[in-house]
C-alpha cells in the first residue's frame, strides 16, 4: 500500500538525456517502467516535464533572441518531452494522456482540470505540457499550479541532487542535507526547493507535501511511495 494516493511527479528535461543525445531511450524506458510500477501500487500519477534537454528560455537573451519567443520555444520543448514519455508509458502498458496549457488539439488535449482529475481517478497517467502556458515562468510553476488543481497528496521532485541542502554543496563543502522543513522556514532561510514563485504558491495553498530526492537511482520513486524517508520532506 503506497503512502500517497495521488502524486505529481516533476522530471527535469535533463533526466531524459545523456551526453549530446536529446533522448536516452534506455533512461526514458526505465522511467516509464518505474511509473508503471507506481501505477500498479494503486497510485494516481500526474507528470510535469521540463525541457532542459532541448532548450531553456534563459538561453535566449545571450543568443540575442526575444525573451518571449525563447520561452515559447522552451514550452514547445516540454511538449516534445511529454509526447516522448507518453509514448514510452503506452509501450509499458499504461494509458497516458498529454494535456497542454497551450492549445494544440492535434497533439494533445487542452488542459482541463476537471477532465484531468477524472483521467487520474480512472487510472490514466496525465502529462501536463507547456508549464503554465505563459512566458517568464518555469515548469516548477506549472508543477505548483497542477499540484494544487489536482489536489495531490504529494509533489515528487526527482532531481540530480538527493535533497535540499543548507547551501549549494558544489560551492560550500560544509553544506548539509536537510531532512524535514516547513514552507515557512524554507522561505525564511531562502532555501531552494524549487523556483521561488512556484514554492511560494505551494506554501500559500498548503500543498500537503513536497518530497525532494535524487533520481540517480530511479527506484527511489518507488521507495518514496513505499514510505522510505529518503531525501527532504517539505510541508506546511
Ligand atoms: N517555460 C515557460 N513557461 C512555463 C514553463 C516553461 O516559458 O510556464 C519555458 C521556459 O523557457 C523554460 C523552459 O520552458 O526555460 C523549460 O522549462 P524548465 O527550464 O523549467 O525545464 P527544466 O530545467 O526543468 O528541464
């Protein structure tokens, strides 16, 4: 029996790539088979994927690009990633639906909170593409919005680091892993759980739990659902 009934999983675009390839299909299929096992535990799974393997809006200004256009390219990158992972999920035997915050009816359903909740409760995996649908936001803001709208029990931030640290461990060797922290304390201490505006939205709307842990071992996704206390617990 899983400890969370409905979760929203954030995967960064980087989690899908290796080396110079945009997609490492071995990794994509591995994540899909883990999501299958999450589903088989009876967990309802929504997914938000970034686009760091393809393009991030912040790369735009240095290429002398308009910031809005650069962010639109980033949002389109999230669609490509969602289509890719949805395909792998279907190959793994799941029913997967892509819903997009920017309408593109031939590729994805338009985002609709009530329809998405129904998909989840009927056992479909829902992939939320295009973040918030607006430039000057990140997919973390998309995570916060969808977590609130889907009334999830927990947000799973699967990262390339194993939790929230007191400081950036790459810059400060004395940084230590925080195991458990409230939204208020994390905000006061300026700790980076996700983008600041996204985090403020989670705090304000009392998202019941944000778990931050490493995706270096994809089985960690199952450990979190089985009740293991890996990574950092962030809560109201
Ligand atoms: N983006 C956006 N609005 C959103 C979500 C994403 O403009 O609501 C764009 C933004 O340019 C961002 C890119 O999409 O850089 C990819 O998202 P993100 O950087 O969060 O991807 P990740 O780092 O998680 O792979």
